[in-house]
C-alpha cells in the first residue's frame, strides 16, 4: 500500500505515513510490514482504520519493531462465550485482509 514521507523532525528524522492491510492468509507469529523510507524506526504510532468484523469476535493488534520492520500479531476473543477468559492468536490461514492499519513512523 502507499508509503509517503510527510515531513521532517527538528533533528532531521523522517516522518513516514503508511497504510497497509492484513494478509489473505495469516501465519502464526504475525505478519511484517517494512517501512522502506527508513533504515531504523525510532518511534511509531499505529491506528486501526478498518477493524475485522468476524462473527462475535473482538480483535486486537499487537506489534513490535526491529530496524525498519514492524511485526503485527493479531489476537481475538469471543465476547459471546459464556466465560471468555483469554485472547487467542488468529489461526494460520485466516484471511485478515479486511484489517486496515495506518502507521506513522519516525526514524532515519
């Protein structure tokens, strides 16, 4: 999806905006998104623009950063279960392409 440098910080770091979607076949451990305009991400903000709407499941997205790559792990919980007690990672092969994420990354 689109990736654009939208500005510079006072100390010369790039501010990059990127919109991405989840994969059509999720793999355990998450999926990665690379910010090609940066070699290293120093700060990042992630917003969910379009959430997954699957049955009665509520989804959350966790992420970690390494160099210029963000790994997103997607979890769900069934809110209609009689005793929903824990989050589970989305199963391998699940289509989560309806998930749209907006990323603002700052780095060099």
